C-alpha cells in the first residue's frame, strides 16, 4: 500500500532524511519511533505529499507521490492523517467537522454525509456530542473526532503523527483504543508513536529512526526482543 524507496530529503542544506526505505503492506500496521528530531514527522508528511522529497520514490496504492503527473489533492483525500494537535475546525460543530470534507471533496449529499458522520461518531463513542464545538470537548474527545473525520473520507490508509503525545495521561487510552480497533479491522496504518504498549499490541513491524535514517525495521518480536542497533537498545531502555 505504501512504498518508500531510497528517499532523501533536505531542508535547504540540512539533510533531514537519508536513503529511507520501507514499505507497508495492505492491512499492515507499522509503528515508527525514534528520538526527537530524527525525521519521523518529516517522513510521514512526505508520504502524503505535504513535504516534497528530492530523491527516491514514494508510492501510495501504486501512485507515485512525487510524479508531477499525479493528482496530489485527489490522492491526499484518500490518505487519512491525524496529527498531534487535533486541528479540528474550531468554528464548526463536531458533525460539521465530519461532513464538510465529504461534501466539498467527495461530493456527497448533505444527508449521506451526515448519516456517515453520525455513524462514525457512534463508533468513537461520541454520538451525543455531535452538536458541540471542538472547544467544548476534552483533548481525548477531540482526537477521537479527528480520527472519525479522517475515516469519513473512506481512506485507503491512515497516517498518525504522535496522536496521543499532547494528551493528558488519562485520555491516552481512549484514543489508543480507537486505533487498536481500527488496526483489528484491517486498516493499513503508519503510526509515529512512543506508545510501545500500542506497538506490542497491534504493530506488524517497528521502524526505528535516528538522525534521518531508518536504523531498524523489524518485526515487533524481534524489535522488542533484541534490537540490533545500539541506538535502538538505548532508546528502548529509556522509554520502557
Ligand atoms: P521528529 O518528528 O522525529 O521529531 P522532524 O521530522 O520533525 O523530527 O524533524 C527532523 C529534523 O528536521 C529536525 O532537526 C528539525 O529541526 C528539522 N526540521 C523539521 N521541519 C523543518 C522545516 N520545515 N525546516 C527546516 N528544518 C526542519
Ligand atoms: Mg515529530
């Protein structure tokens, strides 16, 4: 579903990604971790074309992101993205947050979009909050809405960038539970997170980055059992 092949990227003269290669098969869950500044957010932004790459190839469902002929907005509309900060539209009700993209981008009718939005709100346990505004909800609730909003677009895969790292501890699990359920339903997911409990539960593989390089790309048993690189061992010993 996602192929990342020999990708390098520079911000000006600073090389942020060096020769990154990995892939995520349909229905796979890959957790990306590594120290702050190692390039995790940059890599995930490159996957849906929010950041250009200077070398290498990224394809999503067979379409090359960095091919000038690719209809990037169209492809991006099929890739769900959830960020650390929930980024809901603050001036719109929750249900409006869930219908606007369906109507404006996918051309769905109001009724259909609303029905889908309500179904997704029910799924993340927030049906009763449809008419609230984002500011009236907790961080954990807002992040569940953000996931529901991404799902409203019928994504072919989901990208998460530290979706729980801005949340108070008691709200982390309510968001992770939604993500675990998604994983069990077979959604293809690339998840930047330091929640190793989540990784142990649902990841097929763990990618460890350091200084813009993919240092380790291993099955989770292997990664947690005996990471090959010293850098990953150090990292794990600090966060586990
Ligand atoms: P991570 O998500 O692993 O913490 P990032 O991908 O955010 O890492 O950042 C990797 C490196 O690139 C950091 O050194 C960061 O300072 C730098 N960086 C990130 N975004 C930009 C940008 N827009 N312009 C210049 N440098 C950036
Ligand atoms: Mg980051």
